[in-house]
């Protein structure tokens, strides 16, 4: 491995040991999430540097973090401190971005189902909006009226229909994707050009091909399609009406090792080769990376409650299952996770004389398929040991699946770059009382009183 992954692995090992020593987890708190702050800062810096290499100096570039990847206010604030904005797709995500101190001019609203109230709020605040379809464009038009200069940048999302990657659910530029205006459908391209000509306040074009499972070449092809359409629209209206391109979508993440590949630089260089006009200074740029900024910096650490066997196969029953690793449990081939074994003190688990033993890593949910790893060779786990689920910094911490009313775990950021490992709370562990309140306790007699 290169020095960067080695340094990341070293910080992780120190943090695991320190989390045990500082009692962030134990019998009463058997699962936690850990975030490597240095890793997040490094990823943000690498993103900025990659695009600074390819754009004409002075070109405005907004890197808007996809909030769905880590809907946690301290994370959004850390990224804002590193120069990033936010891409939001719901009223809740918008509220989180604002709570993190992200200013409206650095927020972009995307969603295939925005209500009139959401659109009105975005316009009132001065937040950029990408309309998803003709009906939403009409809604925006009614709110904008005849104003030549709307209070926020407004754009249209197109689906370039360039195809899908290896994970169909993550591919947003297929022929029948639910997102955007399907550009290759009969009459669609002509409609888009006419829509811009009739709406001088429409100044952005947005495309998103996907991320995980999508090769970089496919992503670049989608951006090229959006750029070529923008050029065609500007020529048709006789001026540069489109002045910004939102090149949404994120990088796929390597879940097989600590190597960070592909890199932002690799992608930016490919875009420069594929769409050179994108960077000549005529267009402002917006990116919407999410998973690639956080995944490698996250670790779920869970206690092995019991070690048992069935049919001759060892099973380690832990407190990290479908409630955290939902995609991994239900789609293990698409979302495999690496697992590390630690002893009760947080030290890498030593192999016994038998070496590594194939075993299942099970979660706490009451259904048989709640397994985050199947027949995985690891040092033989025992009750009280710990397992670490790697590359879980994005989606695994904030997209909790409340099966069995299991509580959301505490999330802690760490700094392991100095002599001591320091932790900061990102989110407190959810309490049972909070679960009861969320589950309608205040209305306990409501149904019984209906006649």
C-alpha cells in the first residue's frame, strides 16, 4: 500500500484502542461509529486540488457535498470549514445544512418530488434549484413570474440516457430512470431547447449518471452530453443563457482495500480530455460528491455478544447488522464490507494455531438474513471481542434502519494525528426513551378512543 492508506490504517488502529480505553463502547454501548477527521479533511483538499488543476483560473467552482451521504450537522460543518457547500434533496437535509452554517449561496436543492412549499422556501432563501421535470418547471415559472432576474440560480435536470453501471439501483442515466428529462426520448431535446428559450431565468443544466458501480468513462459521457446540450441551447438563444453546469454524481469507492481509487484527480483529468470546453472559464461548475468524501474515513465498531455455531459454521453475533449496514445485508454482492477482528481491548485479534476461520458475522435483528459477512475468513471470534466494519463513513451512520426499534449508535469523530487520540461527539447514542417518544407514546390511547 502507498503511504496514505498506511497512515489511514495506523490512525484507525489507534482510534479503536482509544475508543475502548475511553469507554466509548462496552457492554452498555455495544456499537459506535468512528470518523477520521484527518481523512475527511484530506479528501476535501484532494477534491479541491483536482479541479483547480483543470479549470481556468478564476472559474467559480462549488463542491456541494451530497448531504444524503452523511446527514450529520458536525460533518456538514467540518466540510464547510474545508470549503464545501451542500447538495440537499429534502426539507430535512436543507435544515441540516443551514444548522451547520452553510450559507444559501452554497446550497443546491435537488429532488424528484419537491412540493410547492419547498420550491417557495428555496427561492425565498436564495438557494439554487434544479427542476426535475416539465411540471416542476411550470411550478417554478409560476413562482418566478415575469422576473428576468430570479432570487436564486435555477436549472433543469436532464437524463442523458447514456446507460447504467453494475448496480442498477445506483444508475441514474438509464433509459427509464426516474430522474430528470429523458433527453433521447422522442421530441425531448427539442422541448428542452424551447423551454430555455421561453424562460430567460433558466440558467443551469444538471446531469447525474450515478456513482457506485459506474465506470468513470460512463460518468464523463453523461457530462459531455450535458455540455453539448448547453452549447446547443446557448447557440439557439443567441447568448450564453446557460452559465453554469451542475455535474452531479460521485466517484465509486474501492471497498476491497484501503487504497483510495479512483481519485478525484483521475476523474478531473478524464473530464478535461473528454469535455475540454467544460473548463475554459465560460461555465461555473457545481459538483455533488458524497460517498467518496466520507466512506474511507468511517468505521463501525461493534461488540461480539455471543460466539456460537450452526451446521459446523462459527457465527459471531454482534450489535451491527441491518440497522446500520442495510444495503450490505440486503444486497451483499453489490455492497460488500471488509471486516476486521479485534480483541476486547481493541487490539488486532491474533490468529490461533488454526489460522483464519471462515465464520458468519451476524447482526442483532430478528431475521435470519441479518448477516454483514458470510463465511468470512477471520481470526476466530469470541464473546467480548470486537469487529470493525470498514469504509462505512458514508450512508452507514445517518441512514439508520429502525428494525426491532434498535437505537441509533453514538457517532464520534477522532483525531489520531498527535500523541493522544482525541474524540468529539458527532451524535449522542439514542436512548430507549427517545425511541418510545418517536413511536407515538404521546398518543398511546388515540386508536383505543376511536369508535
